[in-house]
């Protein structure tokens, strides 16, 4: 339930949404009426999506992606951050399992999608923000004045050595994207 009160704590409006909005470990508020959360398919709990619910219209839309259980592609969704980039758009940053190679444990890449803060509609397609072999975890997302953003993330990068096994190397990456989610610059620390 999304309840709106005035300054005297009088109830003005009450809207009802899916119970998973508040039960989800991963949920973010886009605007005063729009919420993004992890939705689990009731018939197959391992099949997850990002749901965006608009309380004012009682409409829920879903963001889906390619999934392959045999390789881990698309599994284990995590919603990390939601950052306002302008008055009308927010960036939703999330991760899910990447397709794994033999001898390599599962790992996640970061993805982003622009969301209209007034309607909850997607403003384009999902964009893969990272593609290192290893886990990427965002630490900070900083909006820039032109609608773009910078993202600082930790990459647990994996490389194949001469013996044919993977070796980990942790690093920090600062990436700059424009308002269309195009990578402009990437610096490794």
C-alpha cells in the first residue's frame, strides 16, 4: 500500500500494489508513484524479472532479458541503484549472471536502462555497462549535468593463464557514459 498524507497527517490517498514490492529485497523508488522491484515468477521462483509498478495507474510493466539455465545467463538478478539523471529520467543499475565458460564460476555483468520517472516506461533498451570476466559491483553512480553519468565499480576480473586456469585480479574502474548510455571514457585504477 502506498499512502499519501498531508502536513497534518491526514490520509489523502491510498493505492494498493503487488505484495512483492515491499517483500522484495531489491526494490527502488523511482518517483513518488513509481517503484522498481525484483519480481519472481510464481510458477518458477528462479525465473526473475524487474517489475516497475505505477501506483497512480495501477500498471506494472516488466523488464526481461535472455536467459539460459545451462550457462547461468540471466540468473540471480540484483537491483543495485536508481539514480535520477534529469527531471524526466532515471537510470536503473542492475546485474544478472553472465554466460560462463568451462572451468569458470558464475559471475555477473552490470546493466542499465533509462526509466521515465513520470510513467515508469522504459526509455530505450537495456545496455550492458560492463563486460569484464568476473563480478562487477557498483560503488557510486554520479549523475552529470548533461544527462550522462559516471559509475565507479569494483571488478573482480578473471584472466586465463598459461596453465589454462582462471586467475583473479581485483580492480576499480571509473566509467563515463553520455545521456544515451554510450561509453565515453573508462579509467582503471
